[in-house]
């Protein structure tokens, strides 16, 4: 393999436990299989190993990472390794005390998600009465020396409120807003029929974002994550399999992508059994789809192969059963018709809430 | 950004030096790899030093005219300011 390859980013999924039940959650369906969580000491070793590999950023996510009582020491450990630290949370436990300890511990960035801009809809999606608490958490973070991003996952149930999400962010004084169209993995894949936005919603969303970017230029940065099933080309998933990102699951499996555990044809390895550096360099699970050698046609001879790396392996697997084919989201894929039928399958089905 | 303005980093923005001499700007959700003049300029950002002084120092160090360095750096600083990475 290419000796230069160096991971830049480590996603620490500290736990899959969560007090909310978002039907759009990309966490895996078999949440209970992840209850044997890594210890504080094991996470520290993972952070050090990642820093030694050249990783520059550690993201703490889950599940809800603030449910781990050792979150503060882990942020401190990451900062001590020289890593940039990012907390990805829904904010319901982010009180003054925890926030102060995190910032004192060296936290650089917090991302807080809301389910919708209106309390009633947000609480219905979250499956809990939490929306107002999140606004408090957002205000609290704004007063601290730490960067803040507001995230809202968009899907059919809240897409029509996209403009209100931007207004909500503006009222609070948010500088960075991430509007992420739902990606269909885990619970979201299970709920895809209920969550699939309509073409109208997607087009309207694009117009709203374009106008808001112009209006708010210089005061708010809007990151818009494009919807999975609506483009001509796939997303450059993880910037290529095993090229820049490592995810470690709550129970210690190292994955090239947070959704990869769903691919049952690959044997993933655990940091309890093998050093992270060895897994990154040599594990068949990381090497299998790294670079371009694995590619079948039409990717193999395609000009875009080093732009999108053939798209997403997890999506290829979910939709075709084979993780080694061109992402069906690509219009050049022989399986692209199945994307169109998934996109059009939008009955009024009720989503099921995430549960363990 | 005015030449007399004294830029400072926005929240959650960090310069990082790697062993091999490369410098990155770490920002929420990403990292920007900096070329040598950009890195030299951002190393001088401390909230008290005006942009003109930063430009002059970089021009001297890389042996280019202050005009040339000023043009390149203004553009960089402008871009970073718009994204809230510099204030
Ligand atoms: C799985 S969550 C874990 C952190 C925390 N529980 C939260 O929800 O904010 C990580 C991030 O991914 C977002 N997210 C969850 N499911 C998603 C999906 N299917 N597609 C895109 N983003 C998703 C969340 O809004 C959050 O910003
Ligand atoms: S997306 Fe929702 S359910 Fe999933 S971990 Fe975050 S808050 Fe919990
Ligand atoms: S054929 Fe493969 S490389 Fe070409 S655009 Fe489609 S997914 Fe990307």
C-alpha cells in the first residue's frame, strides 16, 4: 500500500446508549451487541495510538457521548496527545458544570443537534421532551471559549421547516450550521420509506440554502449535506475507504466508516485484540477497498474514480448485497434503478423509534 | 480586513505543527494544510499584531515585495475571516 497514507480523523463512538430515540439515527439496529464498552484506559490507548498514526482530530460521538462518566478525562487525554477535540452531542446533559469541565479540559468544538426548529415537532421526532433544554445548551456554549456548530438532520418529516431551522440558528447567533440530509444507514435505512424526502422538498431545500448563504455571507456558514439518493454521482464517502478516517465502535471494533459494521462479508478487527496501527495498515477490512485497485467497472475506467472513490461501500452492500460494486447512487451503476425505486417508495409509513 | 486590523483566531481554531515541518490549521470538522508563507503569517496572529506588520514580516522572510505578499495574504485572511476562523 501507499506508505504516505495517514489517517487524519478518529471517530470515538463512546457508547450507543442514548436517552432519545430518533428514527433517523444511523446507529446500528443491534444496539445491544455493543454494551461491552471499552474502558477509560482502553480509550486512552486508542487516542494515543491514533495520534501516533498522525491523526489530528478526535471526535467524540455515539450514541450520546455525554452518558459516559469519563468523557472529561477522555477529552483531556486527547488534548494531551495534541489532538483537536470535537464533541458531537444532542446537548440534553450539557449543563454549566459539565461544559466548564470540558472546556477547561481542552475541548475545541461542540456540535449540538436539534430534531426540528419547533419544540412540538422536534420532541415528536426525538421521542422525548427535550427541545427547550437544547436551546439552553446552545446558549450556554455560545458564552464559552469553544466553537459551536448546530446540526439538524433533514428528512421528510421536517424538511419543510428548513427555512425555520436557519431562522432559529440566526436568532441564537449560531455561526456554523450543518443541514444534513438524512443518510440511509442503521435505523434510518430501516425507516427510509417514512424518511425519504420528496423531490419537491429537496429542490426547495436547495433554493432556500442558496438564498440563505447569500444573505448570511460572512455571518453564518451553512454546510449542506446533499441527499443520498438524488444526485447523479455518489458522495466521496469518507474520502475513500481506509484513507483518512477511523471509527472505533463502543465495544472496540475499528471501522473505515461508522456504518461499516453492517457489512457482514468483512471481518472487522477489535482494538482489544490488535494494535490500532496494525489494523489501519494491514487489516483486510481496511485494505480491501482502499485506493482504486479493487474497483470493478464502471469505476475502474472512470475519470471520477479518485474524486468519489466509487462512492459508499456500505450503501453498495445495503442495496445490492455486495460491498464491492459501484455505489448504486451513481447514475453509471448498473444497479442505479434500485435507487430510483427506493426514492419513489414514499408511502405514509410511520417510522419506528430507535430502541435497544 | 483592514491593514491596521489586529486579527486573532476564532473559537476552535488551532495551528498545528507536525514533526516534518508541515503546518495545518485545525478547524471545526477539518484541517487546512498551509503553505510556508501562509503558515508563517498565521504564526504571527495573536490579536495584537496588525495585518501590515504580519505582511511585512512574511515579505522579508520569503524575500518578496510587500505588495505581492500583501495581495496573497489579504486574500487568505479575508477568506478565513468570512468563515469565522479569524476575527
Ligand atoms: C449518531 S449522532 C450521535 C451524537 C448525538 N447523539 C446527536 O445525535 O447529536 C451523530 C451526528 O449524526 C447526526 N445523524 C444521526 N443520524 C443521521 C443520519 N441518518 N444521517 C445524517 N446524520 C445523522 C446527528 O444529528 C449527529 O449530529
Ligand atoms: S441521532 Fe438521536 S437517537 Fe441517535 S444517538 Fe443521536 S440523539 Fe440518540
Ligand atoms: S462510475 Fe464509479 S468512479 Fe465513476 S462516478 Fe460512478 S461511482 Fe464514481
